């Protein structure tokens, strides 16, 4: 089995698909997730919504942020860390902005509400900016920026990471998360541009996958408390994840923490609760969704045609010696979605085992 | 003279101040710049506005983005690349968004108008997002996010870089700029947080300063067309600047180009004109300013108190072995501003020579 799997992943996915993977129909995985939530007391409609978004993440190749996370979500619902029945409300509102209070329910519910509200506000005002407080881990930010882009708008989403794995630049106390940022820009003929990045050199989810698969991390992802490279993903808790660009990534993670967390009345810094280790405390996770209506800035078709041209120029530019063609962020994911819809979603044996364990615990039918 | 000056700069500045530097009063530099613009036909009020912002950049330690740029601005006004008399207008407007058309005047004028309009829209709607087209190089983005933060708002500014120094990830054609991003967040007792970063490992301005001072670049800033390190700043045009975090910095530069450029009807990609090399063509530079009103999200004083606490926790956290105390982005700049107001702005002899040359060309009194 190759090492550094997450780093050398096939285009559009977070992992290498091996013969050990078995493929499952998206609808079956979705039904399984939904049944698990309902067994724990989550209302039918909410369970279906979250299951749908988690499988959407799987279809798009965000393999560390879809059904892979069910174990964590289930543990927190079971132990009371996340509310099974969440009553969403608005904590504040202005014509182009709002804060959704997620009532500590499954994170996808508050983010979906925030996304749809940001779209509505952008339609009326040119731009909409909606924050979330009392949210939870909500899968990949791509899910929400994609939804904005489908409305001929530019989507921007950021979140306070669900655990502190990063120290401030020059320090060694874990006070920052990977604080991801996603941006989607619709094109015309070309697939949508989707940037979805952690502000660290690696995403936490990728380290989790390597640990689950018994592989090692490349140097540059983490260091220990003396600043030496750390490559064993099982020792993640002993080290520091490294921000991109040193002080710049640190500054970006700080800014995202202040805007996605503090501004919304959500946790940031030492108040952040580790989502996976602590299954009983509310996390008060903060996120935001911004939507920018292209129509408010000019002609939508002209914009899309220009974007297509820019992407074509980039793709057709000369590769560095020994490299393949230049790629546009996120564009392989749409083809992957079609392929996985047709052929099923490949799940690693360890993930299948974890889902089977959940079926036993909750006395629901196994995924088949 | 030390090498790598820009990298090892004193806190809050872009360069090391040596005994060779001579200090000049901010008001005198401002008057000199103003006189130069007026001599070229820029209206009095516009000349004073731009001179004030350029000296503000000097006072805040953005030594590569203040009076250092006068030579470039003058060349373009002289040769017709930039309009001396600019009639600003709105290309589009919605209640929370707009696009300012800068009429190819000095870049600071359009950005100032965009900033004030974004603030006004955020006051009324919670958030304001104003793009710029037909703009030009406008100094450090910090100037504008600072202005937003003074209104108890969070400011976000990004720009399409004024020349293409960066290739798409894996490619070797120069199709992207350093595309900077700045974010300011107001605090209570603590100085304002200001992130102002290029999406490359180094800013183009820092390379210009090293070239002017005859110093070398550290490895990691640039590579040549074979991917080998390039350390001679005079050979900048032969190489590629490197994005932070590899594919991530590339993605970020792309997103900024699409949002600050294409969305506003401004140049991005192969259409970008090199601001310093081409002194006769309109650049159609694109930027945007976003303002988020803290009041629309919750209590302003409570927000500021929380932010102060977060900064204190970061600053008091344990440093890595051998490192000084953790710093908060931009916070040293306010102290520097007071020091430079009191003691004058230190200018490098090469810059003084360049300003003297401008005085001769335009037949205006020398800076004294």
C-alpha cells in the first residue's frame, strides 16, 4: 500500500482508491445515514437533509468530510454534545446580513439555512453575508459555495476549525484551527471553479484518513514541540500543524477565526471545543456564508464567457518540465460526481467496518 | 550592508533602517508629492488626497508602497498611461454593492471612493461590497481596510496585482499577479488587527527594494523557468514568483483575480498590463472593498472586549524554543506611525536620489 496517499490522491478526490475499496450506491449510503440519525431522535426531515449533504460530499470526492464523519456526529448526538432536535433562529438581521443560531444541532442544518438566506439577501441587495453561531462541523465548505454558485453568484464560506491543531506563528500553544476557506465562481461551459482549502499545509481530515489507513504523513505537514518533523498521523495530538506561508497562513487563520467565530458570537481561540474528543460539550462552532450576485455587477453571460476564456488560457499554458497540464481548482469534481453516481461511492474497508459498528449500536439495518 | 533586508525587517516595517537613511517630515514629503502631481496637471484636491495616502503608507511602514512608488506613478501620468484628470462614476449599484469606475486616474482616488461607499452601504445594510474597474495601483491595501476599521467595521480588500509575476500551479506562463489580500479587524484597547499579504511567498515591492539596495533574495521567493532557485532581484523578470502553499496560493490568487478583476469588468490573466514597464496603456486594474458592520452582528463593545482577550491569549502563549513573543499581524504599525510622525520618515539614499530627479524633471522645489 502506498504511503502519503492523501497527498498523491487522484485528481478530484482526497484519497487513492484501491482494490480494497468497495462501492456503494449513493442512495443506499444516504438511507443508512438517515436511519442512524432517526434512530437517535433526529427529526425525519433534518436527518434526510444532513444525509443528503454528507453523500453529496462523498460524490464530489471530499472523502474525509462525508460519510467518514458519521462516527463523530453519532457519538456527539448519542452523548448529548449535539442536540438531536434543533430549533434554528436568527440572532440578528439587517437587509444584507444576518446571524443564524444553529441551536447546537447538526452543523449542516445551520449552514444550509445560512446559505439560502445569503442567496436571498444577495438577490435583493447585490451581496448577502450570513454568519452562524451555535453551529457544528458541517462537512466540506464546498457544499455551500457550490449551492451559491448554482444561483449565478460567487460564494465564499469560512469556518472556525472544529479543534485547535495550530499554534500562533512563533508559538507552541494550540490556539487555532485549520480554519478553512472556500470560494466558488460559476463559469459558462467550463465546470464551476471551487477552491476549498485549509489554512494549514494539510487538512485535519487527511491526517485522520492516513491514521485510519496506517500510512505516514509527508514532512511539512506537522512538527513536534521542538520544531522537528512529525510524520506519524497517530501522534497528531503531540504536534503542531503548520500554516501555509508561515506568518501569512497564521494571519489568515486569525482573520477567519475573528470573522467566522467572534463576530457571530461563536467560539474562537482557547474556547474552541475539540469536536471529536469531547462528545458532551456544545462546540458553539462559527461559520459564515457570503453570496455576491454577479447580476448586480454586470451582465452574467458576459462574465461567464470571460471566465471560460481565463480558464482556457490557464489550462493551455505551458507546463513546467515534467508536469501535466495546468488544472483549475475543483473542476475535476463534477466529472467525479457523475462517475460516482453511475458506479457507486468507493468506501475504504475501515470505514465500512465503522458503519457496520454503528448499525449494531443503533439496531438499524447494515449498509449493503 | 546586510542581505535579505526585507525578510529580516524590524517589526512593523518592510526594511531595515540603516545610518544611510535620512529622515524627512511627513508633511514635507506630502507637499513634495502633491507638487509633483500638480505640475503634471492633476487637480489640487486629488493631488493632496493621493499624497496624503502615500505618506500614510510611509508612516505605517509600508515602505515599498508609499513615496517609493512616486517614480512609477509620475512616469505613467507623464506618458499618458494614467489620466491626470479622472472623473469617477458608478458602473453599477445595488443597495449593498456597487462598482466604481476609476476613469484610469491615480488608483488611490477610486479606492478611497470605493471604501467610503462600502462603509456607507454597510451602515445601512450590515455589509457593503464595492468593486473598482479602470483603477490603478493604489498603494497598500491596508490603507483602505484601516479606514473601514476606524468605523467599527471589519474591512476586506483585495486587488489584481499590477503585473503578472506568477504562473498557474504546475505551469510556467506568467498569468497571475501577487494578488494581495488585506483584512482589518478593530479591537478595544489593543491596536487594530491588520493582515496585508501577497498570495506569493514574497511581495513584488520587497523584491524591488532589494534590487534598489543591491541585496539578494532568500531562496523560496522565486524560481527560474527550470524550477531552480533565483536569488538575484535584478533577474526578477526571468523567473516565477512562488505562491504560498503551492496549489492553495494559486487557487487564492485565481479567486481574487476573478472577484477583484473579472467580476468588476477589470483585467485579469493575460490582459493584465505591467504597471511599471508599460507607461502608456490603461491597466484597467480591479480591486474590491468589503465592509462588515459589527453593530449589525451584535454589541460592538462586547465584540471588542472579546477580541482584546483573544489577542492577549495569543501574545501570552509560549514561544517556540529560541523565539520571541508571539505577535498579532499589523499591531506594531500603530506605534511606528507615532514614532515616524515624531521623528520623520526614514528614506533610503536611492529613493532620495529618485525624488530629486523628479524635482529636476518637473521643475519643482527639491524635498528638503
